[in-house]
């Protein structure tokens, strides 16, 4: 929670306090979020609070064994941290910092609501599907939709795939939009007992037995996610996989050749002649390799559709073992037991369409029949991208349509360039941080050498 690059000095401190009941609590913040740890055992003494530099507290605690304790003594003049040193106590003075400058921890006055394990799992999965694009901040979190009192939904989307889970209700009246943060996925927090949630119009609090996480909600109206979900009545082809085979399928998908690993990681799904097959290839110019999947149940018209394999792996990892399809241009729907994930299909390069199957279970044919034109589809919560569907047509394109295709191509190239610039900026930040860390270590070594030079034997 503590940001080492924060410009406010108070944000580099941990607030250590003893409550009126004797509980010892440590709090850190980055202004928008607060994390508090309550220690296991209370301690005798009056209420008190002090700010300790995080780096100093971290260094002292790392040098202590599990059974040792740190003693913080405060007076009007000085604060000292005492620690075990051989048979005596060592002391480390703390640079004083006014406690009243520490940001006020928000107090949420609503009642706590327990989050059952199934809801907490759905919350993690929704956060995993949320957008990381800072320009679309409203999608950078998980949305608990309370608009239908009889069936709540947990939703997460990045515009290319959407996750939702229902079949639960919570005693809350307002919907909650929880921003993504790595603390929510931290192992210690998730293994610390049942979660409780509090929320008002501005903040949300998630707490376990010892930990408390408070964050500002993402302000704004979450998009109407329901309009992007295909109507189940329109589904024509259904493929149901054995749930016990999903982990094996994930490993198989990861080994299937991928001709565009740095872009879409394309994989094909094909239902034909009572067989369900996975399609992949090493290079663009190669024919598709077809791998049959056993122990499935399928019904409906024959169909071939393409998508990003990272979404396919994610859906299987969530236990979504039923695939429902309208046609090759409509979004795919993975679902099971009240959970679903909607995935936009990939539009294949007309120069390399998939080939029709051969009698052999695994074949490498070279061509594919022309698919019929598809009706207009519902788009996800995003601007059109190259991963979106496009209607198929055998008619020659006029000059305007060709110009439109060129603009779409230019847009895709610009998007790729923006993504590369973003990755470059992240890389430069990492290098800069490492250089600063190396510089601090070098200065520490230099000061140590200077002290050794002045040592008299």
C-alpha cells in the first residue's frame, strides 16, 4: 500500500496505535486506499498513536526472529524503538512526525455484510476480467450490480470479454464499484477468514479477521453490461465438456501451435460431424491443425469460430464448461452454474481462411467453404477493434468501402503503437526504479567504507 515514490512525506510512514481496548493496529495509506492490520494480542496501556517511517520499521522487523518483539517508547521529546541486542536492548530513534498530519481513515457507518466464499470467488474472477486501461477508468474494477433485488450480479469487463455471476443476494441497497488493487489478491488477506463488506456512496471496506482494506469507489455510472450479453434463446449450437477434463484441456491449449503469439493468440473451435475440434497453426501460411476433444456432448448446426486462447483458458479455469454459439460472428457464451463469460470472436484474415475438415481426426486441408452472411451483432462495451466481428460478403468492395478498410487498418496500427509506448513507459519506470535502488545501496556501501576508514585500531 505504501508508495515509495509518493511526494508527501507522511505517506512514507506507518501509523502505529493502541486503541482504548488495548488492540495494536498498523495503518498505511496512499490517500485513496487504507490498509490496517490488527495484531493478535492486546497490550496494556492507555490509547496512543505514533508515526514510524516504513523503511525503518521494515528494517528492524526483518532483523528480528519470530519470537522477538519491538518496543515503541514515546515521550514529548523523542520516540524510540527498542529491540533485542545480545543480552541487552538496542535502541533506534525515530524522527518525529506529527500524528495529526496522517490522513483521516474514512468511517463507513453502514452495517457489515458477510461475503460467502462463492461471492468472493466471483469477485476475484470479475476483477481478473476488468480493464487495465487507465483511459477507461470506469471499467478498472468489479461491479456488484444491485439493481435487481432478487438477483445480484458481479461483473467485470475490458470490452473484449465480459464476466458476470449471479444466483446470490446481499443485504445492500446500492450497487458497489470496487477498483482493482493487488492487495485484494494477496494470499495473506485471502487466507485470513471470512470477508465482511461495508459500503456507502463514496467508499467500500473489505475486512477479514485481522485485515481491513478501505478504498474509494470508482465514481460514475457503470455501462449497461446486459446489452452485450447474447440472448440465450438465440443460441443454436451447444457444446458441453466434462468438468473433470478442463484442467487437461487448458494444458492442451497451451501446447497447440500459435501463429500470432504477440497479437491475438488465435485458436479455433469447430463443431462438425459430431466432433468438437481445436484449431491451431504455427505460421500464417500453414493449414490449420485440427485436434479432436473427447468426452463432450454437443448439438446444433455445424460451426467454426475463432477467439483469443487466453480467453478460452480463462473460461475453462473458471469452470465454465458449456459453450453456446449463435454463429461465427456473434459473441461466444461460456457458462455454468450461474456464471458466464462473453467473448468477442476474432475476424480471420481473408487471405488465410480455415480449411474444411478431412476424414482423418487430425488433418491439414487448405481451403474452407464460404460462410453465410451474419446478421448485425451486439458489440461489447468498447470501441470497434480488429478483434470485433465483421459481416462476410462475396460482393466486390467499392472505393469507399476499401477506404474504410484502410482507415480501420491504420487505426489498428495506431492502437498497436500506443500499446508499445505504454509497455515502453512501464519498462523505463522499472529500470529507473532499479537504478534508484542500486544508487541507494551504493551510497550505503560508500558510507560504510567511510566509517571504516575512520576506525582506529
